[in-house]
C-alpha cells in the first residue's frame, strides 16, 4: 500500500526490458498486482535477449538515471557494484573532451554506472520479483488491446503464449503501459478501437 493508504488494482506493463522493468518497479508501489509481458524468455546469465540486439554493447547509466534507479530499488547500485559493475565519479573516472580540450578531472559527487544491458536487466528483474504482487509473463506476444463497450478507456491487453497451439488470452487491467521500445505497435492496436494515433515527436 502506498503512502496515501490507497492501492489500485492491476497494471500491465508491455515489455520486459530496462524501461519496462523500471516502470514495473514504480507501479508496484501503487498497484496490488503488476504483470510484465515480454515475448522473450528470461535469459541465462551471460546470454542476450533477442529483442535487445544492442545488449552486447557497453552501457553507461548516467548519474540522474542511477539516482532514479536507486530510489526505486534501494541498495541496487551497491549490489551492481559488488557484482562487477563499474561505479565512477563522472569527472574523475571518465575523461571528457569538449571543443578539443579535456575537462579538468574534479570530483563532483555524481556517480555513473557502466555495465551491459543484460547485467542491468538481470539485477532489475531480480529485485522486481521480490516485490509483492509482481508477476512476469515471459514468452508471450502482445497481439492487441481491449477497450470497454463505449471505447472510453483501455481495459486490458490480448496476448498469445509463444510456442503454444492455444489461442489468445485477455489480461484485464486498470492500466496498460507500453514499454516495448522499437517493437512498439500502439498505433496499430489503437486505430481499430477508434482511437487516433498518438502524436509522435522526434
């Protein structure tokens, strides 16, 4: 239950990557149940998700992001560091060149984190599964959204388990968050329900 003493019902997060896991961590504070849907199974340590080809690159979690992650999952930065992530002050542990000149290496008390995307996701997933009411639904593809009869609001999501002959199933939800990144199909799902495509910014 959150600080207001009020808890919502069921939230569904589409996408089990970095953005989806962090989103689910926030929603776990406000919803009795949170389901994270992703088409990929959870990879074993050292493996990469098919849906995240960029996962093989080094990723730098900047200080603002690191502080946000620590606020959502207290203690997680220490866990990452103990497991091999590199934590360093932005202007001491890194060398930055601007307009041909190197910035002076002066401690500013802002730590960034370096690791791989699967590393971040593995730690976020482990902490998330320790939250009450959180359930991963992995190996399931999202095939559409569900609206109420008046088409006034989205009331759920249609999914199909990969590798199964059975048909679709509907997850009723009070909130649906699309965090699928480059695999997003929001416009395709909304238009048949009579909703306009969301405005895009680039």
